């Protein structure tokens, strides 16, 4: 699939990539300091997904692209509340004041996004899919013509995602994988050729990490264990400066296991039953 990179002011890693998809939708990806934003459609009015951090290079690139293609943006779909996805809205509205902004749990002046809601533009129909986990308001969008999905920050082009609620995140990954069969357009990192395959990798990784925690607890003969005690065993070969962020993930796993009755509610070191998933 051909990709065209356009020259843009690049000190903050802003560039555009064009993905031509057999005369279906046209998707242009612009990166603002690591956050992907996408312009979708083929006609004079198109849809923007996310708005980056609000850096000057991003809005300059948007203006340049709109001018060179003689197009405008009539809708902005925001995937979730994090600043690196909504930070450019004010700059965009200063340039295009009639653009409508949509978000699940919207701010004042924005419009809501509902589960299953469809957003249409020439060449593309986007179906909203609520998939909490990374955040409670997190939305993905299925490109119906392409059988693809904008996965935002639940599934990334590189590495693994962070999440607010592991139980909700795992359920969302499972349901996301059943919504499409093609590419995944992530909130960060390169486009993923096999979206459902990548989601399956994510699910496997999380289950493996849960099993590690269960195995540590099952092997504990000293009674109570804290989350950092578990980190020191599982991550013993990693630099200590990574232990603190790793502990946040371990706490999420322990919360999920407690909800499922697999560890005791009163102390983290007591298993409730056999350590299996």
C-alpha cells in the first residue's frame, strides 16, 4: 500500500502520511509529537479524528493540508479526554469556527457521541464503539467501507497501552476484536496491518502477566505480600527505575483478581483458590 510523506515543519515530529485504499475512504495521518490525528474522507468536507496536543506545528500542518487540497473539516471526533488528543481543538476552531466537535462525555459546547452512532463523509462511514479501559470515556471508530478501526489508545502501533480499569479494558479488547477484520489505526505509532491479530497479542500479554502474579502469590510462603514485593520478583531483571511504573500495572491486576475472587479481599498475599485464569 503506497504511503506518501509530506514535508512539514518537523522539529516536533509532525508529518502526514496518505493511505490510498482502493477508491474507498482516504485517510491522512498527521502526527503531533507522537499522537496520531487522522483526516478521513474524499470530498470537500471531511472528518478529523483527534486533535493532538495543540502544538503550533500541528495546526500549521492542518492549515497547509486544507489549503493545498481545497478541503475543510466539518466534524471532529475525539476518542477520549487526554490532553494529547483534545489539545488542538481550540486552534482548529479558531481557524474553522463552524466545525462541530463530538466526544463521549462532552465538554460545554461540544456534542455527545453515542454507542453505535454513525458519522458519514464522502468515501467513509465511521461507527462509534464505546470501549472503556484506557479511560472510561474511550471511543473507537469502525471504518465500515474498509472493515478497519481507529483504536485510539486502547491498541497502539508500538508497545502496550496503559489503562485505568483492567477488567473493563480486557472486556473492551475482546469486543473490539470482533468489530472488524482489517487494519487498526492507533492513537500512537504506525498503522497496524492486522488489527484483530494485534488485539489478540494484547490479550495474551495481559493474561500472561496475570498468570505471573498468580504464580508469585501461590509460591509465597510468608503470608502477606504487597504490590511492590510482587514487582521485585516479576521485574527482578529490569532496572529499578522501572519498578514504580510497573507497580501501577500490578495493582490493576490485583484489583481485577480480587473482583474475580482469585485473591483475598483483605490482604494481597492470600490466594482464593488455584492460581489459574
